[in-house]
């Protein structure tokens, strides 16, 4: 039984080291005024955003939003990771709001609930319906 526990401990060490490093990165960003989010590490769910990014950080003063892949050393950025990162080059970033609205249909007494998406655009909320 003890041998089995030792094998499990060795198996979890790289993940544990990664979590420690992610925390160090998050703490450094927070010390510089960034708001940082990490997904919880759960046994049966992916712990990365989009299966690639470890952290999301926002700086309220500079209005910057970062998606961060944390690696302990630069050499661990393999070609596969670089290719995946290149898929996330964006031309536009938007803030979308989603809420549930309740409507009454004409000639019907029932209420209908619907998910509505809106875009936050220069402090204005604009409803969109092209989804």
C-alpha cells in the first residue's frame, strides 16, 4: 500500500509544481495591481481556460486583459504550445453580458424566458440578436 502512495505522489509532483508556479505568477501580478483569476484544479475537469491558459488578468488602470500560459522555464514552450497560442490572436475583444429576460407573447397568456446577449460598448449596453 505504501508503494502505491509513493507512486501517486511522484505522479502528482509536476502538477503540484505547476500549481505553485501559477500561484507565484498570480501573486506577482496582484502585487502590481492586476485582478487575477485561476480556474480551480479539479480531478475530472480541465484546469485551463480554453485548455491552454492558466490565468486571466485584468488591470483596471491600464484597461488591459491578459490570457497567461505559465511555464516554469522557457524551453517548455513546445511547438505544440506555440501553435495553440497562435490560434488565439484576436482582432477584436468584446465584453458580452448574458441575462434571462421574460416576455409575453401576443395573443398568448404564457410567459417565455429567453437568454439575451448584450455588448458593453463605450459604457452603453447594446442588445444583440444575431446568435
